[in-house]
């Protein structure tokens, strides 16, 4: 008959291999996930299925609705000025967070990047966005014809693309990206 004996935890760790974090994900279904809270309530939870390149985000909106956004994940982080951004399939929350409507806008940037390719996206959308973030409303009006960040160029286009996605798949949704 075997008897139980007490073992020091450090001795047990030395005798038993411990899986690294990436190995644990592979054993437990191979899914990497992340989440952010949305301003105004709600949460975005992303799933990255790893090597096969598939990723998606499920958003639990403030009103209780659930939305699916294919191709993107979420992360904490921001542009140098603290705003949210989308780059390479990741929607970064920004220091001030994201609302549901802003999330839809950033998803529109995902479609722009897919269409343009990453290099051209950075050179066009990224540069315009960086310049606009440094300007006053008066200067925005002079240079772009609108004093709203979302009212011109690629920002307006990103909102339109995000809203088109919502209108196509969630026509009764009360949420929409900001358009000026």
C-alpha cells in the first residue's frame, strides 16, 4: 500500500516540468485572448488563433448587444498623443479609452489597411491622422475644410467603412462611427 508524503513545493517544481505561457495556450485550445473595457460600458474580447492567422473580436456593447468583428484583436496602447488607433489588425484602446462608436471607426481603418496594404496605409492614412492630431480646430478648417477630426479625408472614410459594416451585418444597431 502506498502512503502519501508531504513534498516541498520547490522540490516538486524541480521534478515536474512547467509549460511556458505559449505552450499552455497551445495545450488549452491554442487561443490567445485579450480584452479591453469600452468607455460608457461594455467590453471587447479578442481571440487570436495563432499560426493560422485567424483572429476576431467579440464586443459586448453597453446596451447588452453582442457584435462580432472578424480579423482584428484589441490591445491596450495608443498613438503618441494618447488616442486609439488601428494597425496591422490590432485596435489599440488609447489612454482615454474607446467608445463603441470609436471602435467601429477604428474597424473602418482595418478595411483601409486591407485595401491599401500596410506600407501605403501608413504613408497615407497614418500620416494624415498624425498631422491632424497636432492641429487646432481652426487650422483643421483651413487645411481640410472641416474643424472636425472625423470630418475629412481618411478619417471620414474609416467611419463610413465601419458604418457600412454595421449596416450590413447589424442593421438595427444604435451604434455608428462618428461622421461629421
